[in-house]
C-alpha cells in the first residue's frame, strides 16, 4: 500500500537494530584506536605518529556538525515546543540538520504541518525528518542534472520565471531528455491499497453528528472521508463544526459545502503535508499553465485525496506534461476528476487525448 512520506509506518525494531549496530561498530573502532594509541606510546608517554593520526581521526569524529538555521525557523521550533501541542519535545539538534537543507519557506511549511497531524504531534522529530526528506528527494528526482539539459517546451518561460522567483518550480521543471514514463500507469500502481486514515477525534465527531442527524454526507468511506483525512485533525474538526452551523442539510448540499471550504483551507496552506503539497502544486499550475478556467482546488483535492500522495502528484505531473506538449485545457478540473476515477478503477490504459475530458483541443 502506498502512503504519504510523512505518514508511512516506520519499522522501529529495524531502525533500532540498525542504530545499535552502528553504535557498536563505532564503539569498537574507538576502542581499537585507543588500544593502538596505548600500545604505540614510548617511554616518555608521547604517542607515535600512527597513534596521533588515530587520535586525530577520533577527535574529528567527535566534532559537532555546524548547522545554520534562520531565526524564523528556530523561533518556530521553540514556539511549537512551548505550545503544549506536541506530545514529545522536538529537539532542535535532532531536526536541525534536515531543516537546514530546505528553503526557509519549505522548513516553515513542514513545521506548520507537524502540529496539524496526529502522527506529527506524537513523534515530531520523526515526522519532521520524514517530511524534509520527502521534499529533498522530490527536488533531487525532479531537477535535471544541468540547466543546459532543459528541453524547450510550451510554458517554459513561465516556469523559468517561477523558478527565478523562488516559487515551487522544482516540482515542474521541463523534463530532461530521455524516455518519458507513463505517469498514469505509475499512479495506478501507487494508488493500490491507498486508505485514508481519518484522525480519531474527527471520526468520533462525524459519528456523533450522524447520530444526531446533523451530518448527512457519507464519511465512513469515499471522497469526503479522504478529503477530511488530508486536512488533518484540527482543520477537519473546525470544518465539521462550521458545517453543523451552516444551513446545508441534504447530503448534496453538505458535500458542496465541504468541498468548497476544504478548497479554502488547502489554498491557505493548512492541513497535513499532503494537503500543503497539493496546495503549492495546484496554485502553481493555475498561475503558470494558462488554463482557460482555473483548477478548482477543492474539487481537485477531493478527487485526488483518496489516491494517496504519490499517485495524486503523478496525476498532476501528467497534466503539466500534457500542457507542455501543447494540449490546451478548457476545464482542467474535469480532467483531474475523470483521470482520478480511471486511476482508482485501474482503467488508465483506456485513456488517450482523444477521449480526455476538459480538453479544448488536442495537439
């Protein structure tokens, strides 16, 4: 089953075993170096050159790694620790190295996400490390080896301008030369077994609202459950509270309300790491891909949430590539909804530009 980078289950036993092996090996090396130094001492107690070299290696190994973090990131970590939201302390020394590899915007985004996700609140250090690693890995995989290797394509000027302005262009740089993978086939594989996990408090609140007759929309399964799941606990609880106070009564009215308000929440960069990643990409696409009508962030997120993060991003990458190859989209939201259904049902092999929904013209 495919899970998001920040939500995937970590094999604690394997991790502990790996860590203890590394510690034991390091201890053995240090013990051997100390023994060699003792054996090499002359009568005056001065270590020989080999021993001095070994001691130097040992000292170098102990030297702390200097990590540079901006004041904004450090203050954010301190604020989270002081807020009482986290079940464990998020030690700066444990997350600093990873955060220092990110841009300030990405680092702050990751730290915003940790408080929204129950998994992040229970184990913030692991959550932050995994989230940062996901961003780093994506940037490394997406970026071409050399700027000269960029392939000119439609929309490249807009992408270059976005890159220069620091916008999340690393996700959508023009592809490097070589065979093009089929994103939809990959998405179909990645989406198999994807199961959105609704936070316990949200699940309990939804069940209570259904019992009282104030919740008509289905949240036990389907798009609405997945959409609430990617919002995370706090935004989802707030949204259900707003729904209860709204005038939406029928399941259709409530679904429209939830989708619209989820779109507002995601566009404002709130929610889980998956939600904020969708937000960055969808907003970037609306700003740079010249759609006749912009993507509806709420509807697109509702269609993609149940696929899991990997599959959802692959679908959006395919849409970006279609535009780069000259396809003009009049209704890109309809394309996303249709393709997401194909991915979920395992029928992407029947997709072609001739049958694509929402296309104004096909190249």
